[in-house]
């Protein structure tokens, strides 16, 4: 089943994001290589693809996991969690309607 993982950053998260980003991307690449990643990306703090020093306010991941518990465990182990980037992470079942 698909699950959405929606994360909200702490204020001024950019330095911690930059430090933990390689490990964060490595985990996402593993999901993609396994054919389980639907989409992933950050939410810029300003209306720009490249927000520079403004940074980001959170992230969204939609991926396939065997269960909600497995999705939650994966989210809890994110390097951004360990680095203190996220103040809140919500994991929910997700039903894809479009594109089909």
C-alpha cells in the first residue's frame, strides 16, 4: 500500500538539512531503486524552486510500504529526524487516484 509521509521543519532548519541531506537522499534512492517511491521533495519556504537561504518548511514522500507500521519505522529512521530538521512527521495511508 502507499503511504504519505508529511514532515514539518523546525525554524532555521537549513544548516541541519544540508548536513544530513546526503544520507537522506541515499535512503530515498534505495526506495526508488526498489520501485517503491512515487514522489519525494521539500517544500520551499518561498515561492521559488531554489529558495537559497530562505530554506524549506518541510518535505513530502509518497512511497509503498508493506504496512503503516513499516512506513512509520522508515520515517522515524530518517536522517533528518536524527539531525533535528523535523519538528513533526505524520504518516498516513495514501490512495493514488491520478495519474493512473
